[in-house]
C-alpha cells in the first residue's frame, strides 16, 4: 500500500509539469515597408491607427477621380497653405501652379507651422459639384488623419 502512495505522488508531481512557451514574435505588417525611413520625424494628427501604406501623389489621385465620383485614398504632398485660425484645412501642391484643398472637418487640426512641410493624409477624394459656381466640380479631399514632417 505504501508503494501505491509513492507511485501516485511520483505520477502526480510529474504530471503537473507545465511548459510555458512564449509565442513567436509577430511579423511586422507590410505597411511598415512603405513608411518613410524615420517616422519619429513626423507629427501624427487624427486617427491614431493610421500608418502610411503606399500613398500616391495628388496628381495621380485626380486622374483616378476622373473615372469615379469619390474614393478612399492615401495622399502625399507638400503643404503650401494652411488655415491660420484653427488649422482646419490645408492645400498641398499638385503641380507648380495648382493645389489640392484638404479639409479636416474637425477630425483633427493641423499646426500652422506645417507650412512647406511634407505630409501624408488618409481620407476621401471627391468632386464637389455646384451647378452655379463650378459646374465642372472642384476636387476636394476630406482627411481623417495625417502625418506631417516636424
């Protein structure tokens, strides 16, 4: 009988052995490959989950808009004008003489020091039609997030 207790204790001790395995580290998502080299040099505005992933320039976005009414796109460009009162809009350069108007709509407010800085935006590009003022439709971008170079 004594041996049964020893055998039971022996089996019980070794059956309680738990192996704690740490999970393998997750691979970095592909989006990180397309980010600028040093994101510490950028200030984030708006959606905190936004990481630039293959942004396109404003000229290409406007060409795509010719076929569609509106679409979601990530843009990159140089800020050439910004709202001096609240930072609620900015313009990025598309060509030497043309700009694209970007509205934040209260999602975030840009710093007025963002003028002449490189930026990445996430949002919707659309054509705002107004039969009386602009029958062709002005292209506007509604941003939900941004990264602006410091």
